[in-house]
């Protein structure tokens, strides 16, 4: 019988999956940690967990799943979200969050015990020091759903 198994993965392994399989994001530059899921010894998904992107969110209290990708293996997404939350709790973080597109259902997040926490406007960002161009990525601009899970309140 085939079984899914959570495994630690290096950032380069997780980023390779993101570059190969993610629908609308590219790889990331850094992370706090990454987890993967294997099916019969083959890596079929990964979650990259890092600092919160929003600058006003306290990075010593909150983790953010910045990328999550699978090859479509059933239950892999919810297993990765649950594993990320367990690891964050063990590390002493107070909360974990992620953002998904407005049109995504959030089924895996709900199955992993996360809660919908509202919608954000998904505005473009720009670097202010030094001044730089605004992000122009039509696939990811627009409203996002924020999902959270309290870890160590």
C-alpha cells in the first residue's frame, strides 16, 4: 500500500519543485525551513516556510508558508500545511499564515486545521531603499485570502 510521508528537504530541492510545478510563482531566495512529502520514496510536494512578507508582521512570532507545491498527489497539500504548523509550534512561533488566490477554495488548509482570516487587497509592492520598479506580475496581483493557524497563543 502506498503511503505519504513527511520529510525534511533543502531549499534547493523545494525550489526545484516550485520551478517545475508551481502554477504562478517562481522560487524563493530564502526560508526558515522547508518540508516535503514523499510517496513511495519520490518527492511529490514541498512547502517553503519563511518570514512574513508584510513588513508590519512580527517575524519572531509569525511564520509564513511562502510556497507550497505538489504534483497533484491526493492529500499532499493538507499534509504539508499540517507539518508546517507542527514544526512552527515546536519552534515556539505564535502563529503561521499563508495567502492564496481569491479564487482558490482553501480545502487543504481547512483540512489541516487552518482558519480563513480575511481578504487582503494584494497590491503591488515596490522597493523604497533604493527606489525601484513596482512588481508587475498579473498572475499574482489582486485580492488574496489570508489563512492562519494559532500555534502557541
